[in-house]
C-alpha cells in the first residue's frame, strides 16, 4: 500500500527540546513557586522515563523526593505548577532558543510539496506545539498538519499507542499508509503499538534506548552537507527524503 501520511513526534524528534527547553522551564516554575527543586541534566534523563509533564512531576515526588509533604489539593498543586512550566516553556521557544534538528525543515517542506498528508502525535501540551511550530517553521505552520494530537487528548500517554491511534482515526487512514518519526523508546513503543512503521532519529538522552522495531535508526534526518549516520538498518543516502522513506517501507 502507498505511504500517504507522515506522523511526527515533537519533543526530541523535531527539536531537542528536553534538556534546554522543558527541563529549564520546569526549574523556572519550581523557583517561581518557591520550591527548592532543581532538575539537573542527569536527573532529567531519569525523569524522562515517564512522559507528560504532570506525570513527570508526580514521578519525581514518588521516586526522587519522597520527603516532600504533599499539599491537600495535590492535583491542583501539580496542575498549577505545570501551567506555570508551560508559560515559561512557550516564552523560551518564542525567543528562538530551541532550533529544529538537522533535516526537519527540509523534509517537512519536501513532504508538503510532494502532497504527503501530515500529522503530529505528541505527549506534550498543545500550547507547546503551537509555540514550536510558530517559532521554528512559520506563523501558519499549524495549518500544515491535518491533525495535531497532543497532551491530554487521550488519557493514556506514550508508551501507550492511543495518541497515534487517535491521530489515524481522525485522518481516517490505516497504519499501512503511514510512517511515524520518533526519537525515544516510549515513542516507538507507542507508534509500533499502533502498528506503524517508524523512522528513529536518536538524541543524547535516547541513544541507548531499544529501537529493535524501527524501520531505520539514524543520528539525524540530515541535510545536504550535513549527512546522517545510519545506526541500524540500511541506506547509502546522505539525508532522509520522502522517496527514501517510501523505499524503506
Ligand atoms: C514528550 C514528553 C513531554 C515533555 C513535557 O514525549 O515527554 O512530556 O517532556 O511536556 P514524546 P508537557 O516526545 O514521546 O511525546 O510538560 O507539556 O507535558
Ligand atoms: Mg519524543
């Protein structure tokens, strides 16, 4: 069956948002709330085991800061902290602090020119996707995607397959017509759980993850003059194109 649709993860795949984006915004929110919590680069690597910012805060308190006395309205406390983090994160993105990864802008442009159907399937908050697309692609970039499936729109976040299944249902496409782009083990568990063939571009936090089920594993999508390295799978190409992805399926 012909591949008609590309579904992209956001964090780690379109841009390296975690270390210098989300992590920094979490720490700013903690400080603004008068908390002395500080998520180091190393600790944040462990916290990434859990997707979703609110879920990550809870995980931190369960595993790494058990002495913290939870307030009575704990759900409200976490939600407030997370809303503040989202404000700091979107402000940070608007300054252009987080660039797109190699090849992302080019592949997105080529995909649009080739008439591919595009979607996003991410764990992050919708406002964060809006901010990233606007700051890194173009003011109208949200309109490039038929579906932006994000955040709490499905109750079970990645590694559950639900967000990809939701995006495909909205588009009325079958998994055979789609290819997913991911960067992490939780991400590929989600996409493969939704029966999607998946291209993986690793990053510093995910380089040792298990990507056995990937179509191909790369260090980056690459660009002319900035070649990709193939880590698992086979290709002699310098960078990922629409035709290359189709040829892998
Ligand atoms: C992304 C995430 C997100 C962000 C934080 O995972 O884990 O939780 O770190 O986003 P994926 P929010 O790339 O697999 O979708 O704070 O907005 O939840
Ligand atoms: Mg990701």
